[in-house]
């Protein structure tokens, strides 16, 4: 079922991002001048299609959470553009969409379920707060809050007047999901929504998200360190490294035919239940480089076993491997000058 707010049809991306950049200055010295800059997100471009779940993975510090905050405009862009269903975000002209309207349609669920809730408000009031701010009457907002509590599996009669400290971690995260849905958004950003939960509760919340996505015609951007969780819930997967996108594609392509050496290392790091397949040598060694002074060319080259001179000299461009599978690696480009150029194509195609 298409949303009544759908303007461009199912083929038009819900969110198109081009060159997203966010740098954080480091102050120092007697006068607090900028002495360095952390390149948290550096020229990130991708699209989120309507009705899909896009998973984002990568090591800590790669820029996943900063990207999420840029998507919901909790942080302002240093450079780049965002287009939401054909309308430029934040543009005052008639062709754009205001930040207020954009934030109503794009909501976020954070990792820390307790810190995300006001400890002084009953959970019904927390869920109803945003609709009231956006002009919904108090009675309707309260009814919507109770309906959403029921939708996330919490009986309103039992939970509506409870406070956050009276709930378990899984219950609080269900409340946060209900609160994110209170404004009837089209896109929900989920930043590590199940990482703090027990495995049994994690499975329940993941199944709940799948059900809610279908029921409310939602689009998800799902960020997680857990590669198995991302594989379960995602339609496409985006891999980030040191503020850049290194690979993106359908979940089957990323997990069955990873093209970038970093993606292969991430997948190889998953623990195996088969003793015959357990690794004794780590697939990836060393820490990511300092984002203040990233390596030239390919940022992964300092940890890559296939690195050559061309990797330091030139930044790789994203090579199209077919069916929406892109990899930013010199080995994926036939005329890149790498000795193994085209080898990935032979494996992937």
C-alpha cells in the first residue's frame, strides 16, 4: 500500500543523499583556535528506497551514528544535499520541504532506551508529547499513544501511567519505538536499537520491527554492529569505513559475494559455531587510522593485504558490479592500475 504522502511513486528514492560531510573542529591553544578537524563523515552518498530496510555496518568510529544524526537533522551539514521524496530538505523555496515537516516524517530510535525517555513523565505522556507539539489535540494524542502502546505489545491499561524506571530494557525500547511512530513518519532511523538487549528480547523486538514496518508502511535505516541482525532485517546493506562508503548492495550480494576487502574482513570476524571453521588468525589487524589525518587515496589501504602504490595515489571510485552492488576498491575497476584489477569482478559476477 502506497502512502498518501507519496509524491514520486515507488521508483523514486524516499531519501537521496549526495556528498554528506560533517567535520568536528578540535580546539586548542591559549585562544581556543581550531587546531585540527575530525572528518567524521566525508562525502557520503547513497539512496534509501521506499519501503526498504537499509542496514549500515562498520567498526566503531566509522561514522554510522553521525550519519544517522545527519539524516534526522540533529546535526547540520557542513556540505552535501538531502532530497526527501523529490523535495530538497530545509529549502525555503516552494520546491523544498521545511525542517519541521521533514522531522515529522523522519524519526529516530536511539540505542540507550533509558536516556531517551524523560524520567519525570509517564510513558503515555512521553509518546503523546510530539503529536501535541505538532498541533494534535490532547485527547487525540493520548488515544494515539495508547494505540501505539498496544501496537508494540504493551497493554495500555497496565503500562500507560508507568514511569521509565518501572520498565525493563526491552519494554523501554518498545516505548521508544512507539514514540518514534507517534507522528506517523515515513522513515525511521534505528541506531543500535537492540544492542543493549538480551538475545531473547532482541529477537522479540526485531520481529516487532518487521511487523510494524509492514503494518504502517515504513522505511527503515537500521544501524548495528551485529552483522547477523543486519542480515536478518535488511534488504540492502551499506558498509562504512572511516567516514566513507566502501560498499553497498543487496543483502545477498554483500553477505555471499563481498567485493571490498574490508567487507570480507568484517564478515570473516563473525564467530562460527562450527569448530572446523573457527579462525585462529584475526581477519583484520590494527586500529582504524586517525580520522583527523586519514590516509591518502584509499583509507583502508593501511590495513589491507592487497594495497599497492595506486591505493595511496588515488581514491577509488565506486565500481558497479551489477544489480545495485557497488564497491569502492581499485581491484573492482578494470583500468585502475592495480595488479589485481578486475579480479573481484571475476569472483562477483
